[in-house]
């Protein structure tokens, strides 16, 4: 199999180390778990987003009751946004992250180890190909991606 064939089986997903995890100093531990699980970090940057930027990112949840607190939380401090690559990246990252509610997350998952609550759950990961494309494009210009 030539490298081009192997290359095409890679999938990209998008992830955020959320403000709670950054504040508590867990970024390094989370990135270590991601890399140990076989992901390649294709792009990463630290930034702070405004409440309107958070609202644009989470627009799909605008009608949900948690939207207001979610956008306030996500704009409350620095975050790390990243593009991850691996075969089956989207599903594998969701499994590595664990359940949204850390109380229900399996041992060995990021949320079981680092998350404090349903909202302050340390990490975000895309849930589908279309979502990943939107989320990557929201935070990264094409020239920033390898």
C-alpha cells in the first residue's frame, strides 16, 4: 500500500480543551492522553473567545436551555482548539473523552479523570464529519493546517 492510500484513510476531528481544564492545569495531561491514543495533533492554538464567538460556535444549541450558561462558560477563560488526525478519529475521540456527564464516564476516559461536572467537562470533540468540518473551519484558516 503506498502512502497516498494510507493518507486517505485518515480522518480529522476537532477538539477543545475547555476553560475549566486549562484553569486547573490539565491541558498537558489531556494532550498526553490524546497522543497516547494514537492521534496526531495537526494544528493547535491557545486563545480566548468572546461570548458572541462562543454563541456562533454553539449556534446549533441556541434553543437549548443550557445555551446561555454554556456560552458564558466557554468565554470565561483561555481554551486550546485543535485539529486531530487518525483513522476513525471522530468516533475514537468521542470514546476517549467519555460520557458528557463525568459521573457516567468510563474509567480511563478524559472526562472521568479531569472533568468536574456536565458543563465543566474538560473537553469538546466533534460528533460527526459535517460538524468537524464546520468546527475546524470556525477556528482554523486553511493555511494553518498541515
